[in-house]
């Protein structure tokens, strides 16, 4: 939500979407169901984009159970490796303008074209 607060135009769109989708007969709903959250596509895009920029898990570790080759370099079985998720989310080979907050990159239309398949789907 902090990242969203730094982008008032996106925050306003989320607010309007929430008002539209979460009102029933001119009263505001007290409890929100998962189905109602699923009916907030723009809010979902904003959350995914915030998670891309500020991952709650900046890296993950793995222990190799077999030899692997990465970019021509052999990494032997038994090696502990770290995958830097924060770095992957900022690579311009995967993301157009990776340092920009652009929730639209997670729209259904854009996801078919630009979002890597290993990210938040």
C-alpha cells in the first residue's frame, strides 16, 4: 500500500474500483469475500506490480541435487545457490521499464505479451 500511496493516479483508480464493486444497495460492505476481491482487477494489478518492485522474499536458496549448466558454467551437485528475485524483477530483458510502477503490465492483455510466465500468475 505504501507504493500505491506514492502513485496517486493509481490509488484513485483503485479507490473508484473498490467503491463501484464493493457497494450493495448504497451501503458499504463490512466484510469482503474472496469473490469480491477477485472482482477488483485493477487493484490486483497494483498489488502484483508492488510485489514485483518490492518482493516480500528478496531471494530464495536452493541446494543442487545434480550438476547443472548455466550460461556455459557447470555448477556441481551439492552447491548451495541463491536466486535473487529482486534482481530478476528489475531486468530489462524481462520487463519494459523495470524500475517504473506500471500496474497495467499485469492486465490480461499485457500478460499475454510482456509478462514473464514465471511471475505472479
